């Protein structure tokens, strides 16, 4: 993790914590009839946004979000996972390489179409479109790559 990311994460946690504490104090004042409800809601939303955004700068989140972790090869199948969100870890989907027909790629996004029929899955991954395609190509043989259409949008 880069130094500025660590500092930014600490700043977000501090701002989020102060916002939560302020929201609690104002909610007590609201309960006693001395305060409006809007500042309580605004501070609560600010606090929850800062804390959830700070999670994206954590080292654990960044390790779970690498392309090597999200797209893997197991014998004759590829395992695709989406990036972890809100504490939910995607178990992934194993797809036979022979069934893959179209991979539509853009920054932080991958669409997998199987059997050429338009049915498939969408995954939110971390990376540029070129990086995602390069990683997938590194997992496939030349013959397998020729059977799959790569699209960039």
C-alpha cells in the first residue's frame, strides 16, 4: 500500500468516527427536542460513507481484488469472481474454457458469454481493460484464445 493511501485511509476513518459521534450527540439533542433531524441524518450518512470508502484503501481489500485472485485457471476451466463488496466474498463461477465464446471488457468490468447464445455473467473486477485482457490471455493457450472473441467497450 502506498503511503498516501495509508494516510488517506486514516483521514477517512477519523472523519467517519467524528461524524458518527456527532450524529449520536445530535440525535440525543433531537430526542430531547432541541435539534432538527436533518443534521443527524447528514452526519450519519457522511460517517458511513467515509468508513465504507476507507475500507477500499485497506491492504486486505486490495489483495482480494487483484486479477490473479479474481480470475484463475483450474485444468480445463476458468474461475471468475467479482471484487469483494460490503463484506460479501463472491465464491466464483467455474466455466469450461471450451464454452467461452465472447469476453466483453472495459475498465473494472468483464462480461462472459458462453456457447454463443448471449447468456452469461457480468463481473466487476479491478483493472484496466488491457490489463484484464492480458491476464486472461496469459491463462489461455493460443488455440483457446482463437476460439474466444475479445471485445472492448
